[in-house]
């Protein structure tokens, strides 16, 4: 990964990452360096910016997290994009390099790892631009739910300890919805089961049943042979692994 190569060769006091399809405003570096001098923080980020139809920069969302943000970051599921973040280079001696196993959500992973050990400070203005219409954006729809599922599998123990089972169930449910949005029935049902392992929710059960019925109807109405891959996949879905459901504390900490 190019970011890891950059980290290995970085020798300055601060480091930041600018994707090829994003942009910094000309005052970006000056504002960040000033913030590091004023506030005692190892990580500084600004509001995420984008361009409106008149070419003016506006804030994409109202970020608020400051200080020791690890629990809140895990709870809301994100902090910021690396385009809007600057970090003391020495922080990476503690947390290591970017996780190359993540196909998406690398920014969430790196922010979680930083937030676990270091203070964050927020500049309450957009100093960078996220170009949503850039031609080289990754558009493969499978990457988002797959990366999101990997992320919560990686952090499930941390989320349980810091936030409780309800939050982990919510993250898995949201991931299941991403699979449902691209009509990946089996994957949606599989992640619904992960969510239900931590909290029994009628919303999750309804999503599971709806996707299961859709998969079965697709199986019944196909003209392909019984050993068709789609039918085998549905059979695998129906054949659940009846393990005793682990008991988890469902109350938020």
C-alpha cells in the first residue's frame, strides 16, 4: 500500500494523507500546525468538506468528537477521512501501519487505533474537499459491505467492552442492510445472524426473513438445474449452525 510506503519514509514531525481524488485548501497545513501548537493533542482533524453546485465549500457533516474519543468513535462507527486528518508521526510507532487486509474502511480502522491511545482535536471548519464525482472513485458495490463486515469482526471484542452488545448488534445490522441494498441475500442473512447473536431485534428478524424469502423465491423460480450454484448457496443458508447462543450483556456500558 502506498500509504505504508510513505509512512516508512516519513521523517517530519507531522504526517497527513491526501488521496488523489481529494483536495486541501491552501490554508490547510498552516491551520493544522497552529492547532498542534495551541492544543495538547497528537491527532487533529477538520470538518469534512465538499463543493456545492455554486463551487462553494460546505461541511458534509457536523463532527464533534474531541479529546479521548475511543468509546464514542467505536459507537458512531467512524471519525474522519484521512484527507482531513493530521497526526504526529511518532503515533505510528505505537499503532503500526495501515491494515492492508481491509479493502475499505481503512480510514475507520486507522482512526480507531489512533483514538485508543491518543487525544484528538477538531478544527471546526472544512479545510479539505472530498470530490464525490471524481472519475477514479472505487465503485464496486461489494467492497463497502465486505469491508464493513471485516471491520466489525476485527473490533467486536473492543466494541463489546467499550460500548456493549447493543452497539455491536447495530453495526452488524447496518452491515446486513448494505448487503441487502445490493441484493446479496445470503450475505445479508449471514450478517443478520451475527447481529442477532448479540441482540434479538424484530427489525433484524424482519430483514432476515424478507431476504430469506427473496432467496427462496429466486430458487424456486429459476429454470436452472437443481445443482445450480444459486440453489446450493440457498441450501447452505438454510443449513444453520446450531451453536448455543453465547450470553452477552445487552446493556450499554
